[in-house]
C-alpha cells in the first residue's frame, strides 16, 4: 500500500495544514533514541516541536504529563524516547483526538539504527515531498501493525494534492514487515537523464533506517480500531425464549406424521401403565385384613 503525501511545499488554497508533532526526551533516554527523535524532527520541519529538556514521564502509566505538553504546544502527535534494561531503545508514538484528548499510543523497540549522520550527501530542504509505502499484509491483518500504519500516515501526512506529479517526489519512506521484524527505510529519490529523454529513478539511502518490533499498544477510545469484534451480550436468565421449530426443520410431512404418531403412542403407554397400577392396588386392598 502506497500513500503519496506532500509533507511541505507550495500550499494550495483550502488545504489543511500538516499536524504538528511534539518530540520529547525521557530522563533516561540514550544517544540512539535522541538521534532518532532528531532525525524525525528534521523530516517534520517546520511542523515539529523539540524542547531541549528531559522529562520524567511514563506515558503508559500516566499520560497526563505528555498530554499537557502536547496541548501547550498545540501538537496532535508526539514521540517519546526512553531506555532501560527491561525495554532498551524504546520509542512511544501517540496521537491526540480532535478534542485534544489522548487517543492511542504504540511502543516499539529500535534495533540496527542508522541515523542521517551515517549517510553522506545533501540533506533534504524544507518543502520536500515524500512517498510513504507499507509493504506487507500484516499492516492490514493485525491490529497492532494496523495502528502503527494509521499513526505513521497521520504523522507524515502533508498537504494532500489531487494530482501530484511523481517528478516532484523527493524522498521515499518504506515500512516493511517480515517474520515479526519490521523495517523503516528512508531513501532519497534521484531522477537522472543519461542520454535519454526517459528518466532513470535511483534510490540513495539517507536515513533514518532501523528495525523495530511492537512492544505495547494502548487505546484510550473505542473508535480507533472499529473492526475489533464487540463483546457478546451478557446472559439474562429472565429473558429465556422457548425454542421453536423453523419452517425448514418441519417441512418434511413424514417427519411431522412420525412425530405425532410417536407422541400418541407415548401417551397411550402412560395411560395403560396408570390403569394397571390402579387395578393392582385394588386387588391388594381386597386381600388385606383390617383389624379394628
């Protein structure tokens, strides 16, 4: 699935602005996670807010602090970095609803990270446009990866254009997943004409590139994943209905005739048994001697 979005660039009249993203460093974040936040903030400029301070925040335990920071900076999404022995190289990505309330968040673990500093070449200027690609059926079949897809699409979304020119796309972001390991790859798109009128497309790595795995997700509303089956209604013993035979179940005449015949036979057996028991009782009473 590919999503072509203009992150920045010339604005069309009536186009909504891309959403601002807040990048927050935790008090125990390390160099790797801080570099990752810095690279993402560069991709989102000028719609990124990156305060230099570190914050003692645990979004999964208490989201009120990160929510307050996002509201103060008028940001609809946030990225939070942390690092500890239990969850090393940890990144949390979350988003707010239109009412500026916490909507959902996902926690991923980073591995094999290569920052923009690892790659030579010119950096992307502001006004660059991207092509966002998701490769793998897991982004449609699993709820956790589908949530990641929705959050990243919203994070990178720019000024949507009805007829974008492919020649104006500057870089490509590809997210793929194979065997529970997902990859995030960023590459610059180079259009070259070598003695021909037909352009040759080449890709050059520019970063950030990394592998990641989903660790936790948290939903604050029930509107995020609409295809999750709802819980069955609780059983109420006071609302029991008598099962009835449907038209298809008793449509066979022989079945109805056999059912009625068996019912009559059973009733006759019961009547004969009751009469026989009463006769035996009368005989016993006649043979018995009563003493006054």
